[in-house]
């Protein structure tokens, strides 16, 4: 009986993670589809972001 409870708990955890991942990927997919007309990313430039990350890494190394 105890083993059955453990299996049930593990199964519920797996289902919970499955739901979280499904929601995450649905949101990600919608976000990627709406990327060209996304108002948040109007002034967004990937190159500038990579440059700032690179600068931040350099300052951390020094």
C-alpha cells in the first residue's frame, strides 16, 4: 500500500511538471509567433544585448 502511495505521488509530480512545461512552451510559441509586431521588442536589438553581456563578462573577469 505504501509503495502504491509513493507511485501515486511520483505520478502526480510528473503530471504537474508536464503541465508546467506545456504552459511554458505554449507561451514561448505564442511569443515567437508575435515577435515581429511585439510592442515590447520594438527597440530591441540582439546585437546590443550580446555586447552588454560580453562587457559584463569582461568586467566580472577583471
